[in-house]
C-alpha cells in the first residue's frame, strides 16, 4: 500500500504492492430472515415509506410562522397531525417530502386560515389533541393521516387552497 511522502518509513523496509487475498468469498445473496422481498409491506397503521422523511420536520418548522392556531391548540399537535399527511403525499409520488406536501396538509386542515370554519376547528381540536406526545398517540396520528383520501393527496396545494374552505370535509375525508 502506498504511503504519503511525509509518513516515517524506514529505509530498510521493503516496498509493498497489491496482493490478492487467499480466498475470494461467494457473492452476497439476500437470505437473512428479516429481508424484505419486493415492496415494503403496507396496511393499516404501517405509515408511508419513503426516502428522507425527516426533512418534512424541517419544512414544517419553516412554515410554522404562518400557522394560525386557535385557543387551546398546540403547534406541535398541528405539525404532528399534518406530518403523516405530508409523508403520505410524498410517498404517493415515490419521492422525499417537499414544501408542497407540508403546505397541502396545513391548508386542508385550515392552519393557514385566520378564521377557519367552526366545525373544522372542532374536528381538528378533537383529532389533533395530544398528538405531540408521539409515544402515546401513534395510533391517533395514523388515524388523522389515513383519513385523508388519495384524491386529496394528488391535488396541487393551489387547487386544495382553492377548494378550501367550501369543500374542507371532502379534502380531509370527514
């Protein structure tokens, strides 16, 4: 193996070159017991699989200055509830989350609206309460994420914003 010129080497040492290993191992095969063949499993409460999903938290943090909360609501509950929706949308398109995924989730739940419809506030207050406690409310967060229809997830944020607030029930699947 070559060494940098500045490394101390005794002048009496023999220069080394490449040597093949004595044994060449066989090709690796995916034969472990937990190896997944094909696509990730899907089903109720399994979430949506996709690359770099943690980036959605960074996007949500940047959008949090625009979120309009009602009395008794918590920002972390809103982020946690909308995060599953955003990740569902990004995985639907087989990509990492982008700002449009998170914007759509906040838009359909009325978090960008200063005065959302009263019945929407009541529903989201009930559904989103306590979601910030991730370890205790995973199932409730999955309910919020799974109730939004795929037709809504396929909309652009601009189309969803145009449909809101008149069609908010259709957008959230209520």
